[in-house]
């Protein structure tokens, strides 16, 4: 009886074992299309033999475990490559949008509009008094200004959309972290009795989704739970504990266990968030800065020449400058204050009712200071070239007792504090500013400026002419005008210069013999454009009366002919004039840097578009390489962990036959048992 019982037990165990094998095979087949599923296999071993009739007899089969076929190293590599791929895919998508905005194949491209603008001046030079030609110049200028504004608005909108995408993604990161922590808890509980294969697959799926949002590193704890970290070791999940990310004022911050918040924005490199950050903080700012610079240089180049010309008649009504200083009144705080050439003069011609003209000249050199500069030296190389750094005291006092100062240039700003007792130097955007008189007192609102040349070399002890103020210019002009016989008075309204003619008087600017200092253009007087950048540029509203479009220039007597086209010709030729322009390079976590490029206005724009194309090709190449790596590693992973239906079919037949034979063994043992019972 005991021998037959052993056979029955062996058959029973075999049937149960093959049933488990069939169940696992069915589970594999059912999940053949499940993402991140790792196939499972049954691990069998022989039962312990027993001694029977003087020999050791086997007692059947034992199922040791259901094993998950997974190479975690491959899984981690795949997650990393998918993270990079997600970043490059998002960057490529936004680069395609940017390239479509600057589409040079369309008739509405900025380069086409600039060419049409120069041609309109050429047409005007052929007929300086022509109404239709003047309207065409005005309309072409308006189109360019509108295109600058459109491109700037679209780039700013892309930045805003990227910020919104990141805000939503950070919330999703926190949700995935919570789910991973919950599965960690399940795995630790289940693996007290076996391996939680399906929970591990599910956790891998969540980690993959997480890596597609943000670059992560993982390692497994001895108890089976997973620790997930991002951005240089900041923990998102540790066992069942999670550490959230917070999106605050456009920055990604990690909430530490001690309650503090750490800004990790510049450390995030992979995943969609990493790609969005590179677009938002590096690539788009470069083209916004260069577009602003192009708009500023384009407007200045046209304005400088236009301000030296005259329209069909002198100005006979009040004229207010379109550009304002800050509250200090310093001319250097004008948006183009750094372009004023103080070695040259400002000149105005005044005409009385009888047609008699007189010139008013203001010598812009050797200003008497009404706003003394603080005592400081500046060394180093500034990151922003051909720029003006403005410094405003926001918490004054003597330097040795501590002051706080806000600074800004054309692309960035910041604050610094000089602590009581020193040191009395500070690093600003690549420059070192040393205050040489610790006892000097600076009051709230005091302003000083530093300018940089095309190499980024800052002015040392700023020259006196940087401390010309609007008030000083007003007073000097009025004195000079009075000496010349009067007729026009300068005043100041809202930090803008205002020229007001007396009854019967009119005025115009400069002449063909004068070396103009550029002050009129900087003040926005007799200019074609107004505004400071791509967002604010527009045609001077004064020119809606197209008779004021300055196609002519005054001669040495303040007169001009109705057919004079000298200024229009000079303006048309500006398209060929090379000048020093500024290119930008932005890098997250580092100071932005600029470099000089000698080019025409259109040449600079073409260089900008070319660099955009190169950047797009770089991103596309990186995306293609990452896609290839993902496919390659996925193939390796699937060859090891993926479900093969052919293999599972073979296993199904194998387990089915084994089950049938084990059942037959059970039947035979049962018949033997019945025979013995009936024999009694």
C-alpha cells in the first residue's frame, strides 16, 4: 500500500507542477503585447528521495519558483536612452515650430521685408517729393516692425508654453513617484514568500514613464524596494517615502526632508523636462536676444541717418523725443545711450517766419558734472559686449556701512550687496567692480553706468561724458539757442526732451557739413523708428504725415532743394554697410555670453537663421542616434525578456504532454489500488 501511495503522491505532484507550468505559459501568452513585461519561467527541482525496500526512490517534482527573466542592467540602459530620446524629440518638435516662424521660403520673411524696405528708399530717391513713394517707405517700415513684433511674440509664447508643459510634467512626476512608492510597499510584503514578478514589471513600467519625463537613476534595496533619484542624487522615492518636486516661478525645486527647497532646474538634463528646459533657457533666449539686437541695430542704423535729414519742410510744431532716460536723467541710461559719440556735436537749424535760418550747436564734449560718479574701478571682460550696465542704489549709505545695488544690461539683471567693513568689490557678469572710497556716501536712487566695447572690455573709471544728463543738455541747448537768436526752447517731460518752436518759427536737424553725435537718434528726435527691441519697435507716429520722411539733407546754409535725395540715397545704401553686431550664447547654470560679428544687417539675420538650422540638424541627429540606441537595446532586451509565441507554444505542448502522462500515472496507480482492495 505505501508503494502505491508514493506513486499516487508523485502523480499528484506532477499534475500540480505541470498545471503551474501551463498557467505561467498562459500568463506569458496573454502578456505578449504588454509593455515592459518580462517573460516568466517555472523552475523545477526533484523532490527529496525516500528509502523504500532498501533503495532510495524519488518522490516526484517540486516547483521552486516562478522566475522572471530580466537583465536589470539592460532595463536601466533602456530607461536612460528613452529619457534622452524623449528630450531630443521634444526639442526637435519645438525647433520645427521655430524654423516655420522664420521661414525664408515665404514672401513674408524678415529678409525679404528688409530688402523691400531698402528698395523703397531707392524708389524715393528717384522721386523725393513723391507721395506714393513716401507712403511705400512708411508701409514697408511698418511691415518690418510688425514682423519683428510677431516673431518676438511667437518666441515668447513658445517660452510660455514650455513653462506650462513643465508645470504639468512636474505634477505627473510626483504622481509617478507616489505610485512607485506604493508598489515598493507591495513588493516588500509579497516577497516574504516569493518573487513579486508582475509588481516588478509594473514598477519598471512606471520608472520608464518617469524617465521619459525626467532623467533618473535607480538602485534596489536588499528588501526589494527601489530608490529613485534625479538631478545629481536628489531622491524622489526611497522605499515607501517620496520627496516631491515643486514648480515655482518657472523653476523646478526639490522638497528636502528637512523642509527646505533646492533648485535643481539647471541640473536636469534628460527626459521631456530636460528637453523643454534646454529649449526654454538656452535655445529660445539666444534667438530672442539676437532678434532684439537685430531690431535695435536696425532701428538705430536707420534712425541715426534719418535724424540727420529733413522732410519736405521744417518742423513747425512741438516735437517730443520717443526715448526716455531713467529717473536719474543720465543720457547713458537711454536705450542707445552708449552709442552717443561725445566727441561730435548736436546741431539744429532754426528758421523764422521770413525764412532766415540760424544754427544752434551744442558741444557734447567736456560736460560739467551735476551727477558725480562714485569712485570705482572696473576690470575684467564683460559677458555682454557693446552694452550699457546700469547700476541703481536701492539701499544707500556710506559704502563702508553697506549698500545694496541693482544692476541690469540688455539681457539680464541682478543685485549685489557690499557688506559693512568690506570687501568693497563685487563680481558682475565677468567684470570686477572695486569701490575705491569706502567713506563715500551713495543715496537711494543714485545711478551710475558702465559701457563695454566690442571685446567686452568695460570702461575703467567712467569718462565724464557718461554723466551728461538731460537737464544739462536742455540748459546748454537753450543757452546756445538764445545766443543764436532764439525761436526754439528745449524742455523735459517724463524724462523725454521736448522742442517747442515759438510762433512763426520752425526747425530741422544737422546738415551735410556736420559730424552728428547721434544724440537726436538716441533721444528719438526726427527718427524713423521708435522702441527699444523687437517687441516695442514701430514706425515713429510723426511719420504718418509722410512729408516728414527725411529724404533730403540740409546744406551748409540750412537750406535744401525740393528734389534733394541725398539722405534717401544714403539710407538705401545702409543695406550694404557692415557694423559690429552681437551674437549670444546661453547655457543653463552659467552666465550668458556674447561675441562680436562684423556683418550687414541682412548678413547678421542670415547668420542667425543659419545657426538655427545648424542647431536643428544637431538636435535631429541626436534624436536619430538616440532612437537607434533605443531600438538596438530594445532588441537586446526583447531577445532576453520578451515573449516568443513559438517558444510558448512549444512549452504549452510540453506541459500538456507531461500533464497527460502524469494523469495516466495517477489512473494506473488508482487501478492498482482497486485491484489490491478487490483481492482482499
